[in-house]
C-alpha cells in the first residue's frame, strides 16, 4: 500500500480510451493507490482542481478538451501551477512534447513504448 504521511497517494487518470483508463486504474488500485478517472480534459480539470491528486496522468488527444488545453488551465490555478503531471499519449510529435515541457510536465511517455509497470515506477519515482 502506498501511504505517505497519513493518507494513500491519489492518482488522477485523464484518458479518453476506456480500456487504457481501466487498465491503469486496475494497476494503480492493485498497487495500493487511490485513483480518480476522467474521460476528457474538461472533466479531468474539474476533478484535479477539486481533489488535488498527487499525480495526474494526462492524455493529449481527447474530446471536449485536449490535454495541452487542460494543462494550460491547470497551470493558471494556485494549486495546479505545481501539480505533478505525466503525459501519456500516442503522439511522438515534437511540437506537443515542447508545449507540454513549457508547462512543466514531469514526464512524457508514448503509449506504445511503455508497460503498466513502467508507468507505476514513474509515478512512484515522482512521489519519492
């Protein structure tokens, strides 16, 4: 169980693909994390600002609000300006990587290049 201080760490998974979102949620749940899910950037932003998760896993290409737009709005918030964000995407577009980096993303993982265990390791690393 992942507990720092007196509470379990919370992961917000913002991903429009239900199978990917479910797989990540299942894996983080089995690893002892609390998790929240959002199917798009609009719902993800609302959840992030309300719940203040310890790490946000954020897809870029999503309906309603894409990940870069969500990140921009998140960084305009007093809490969100320092939120830990890891981008998970199918894109390997240098422009999107650059836009994410400019907004203080902690890591950028291309979905085809990682396994669930890799994502968990990255999150644990960011949490210390």
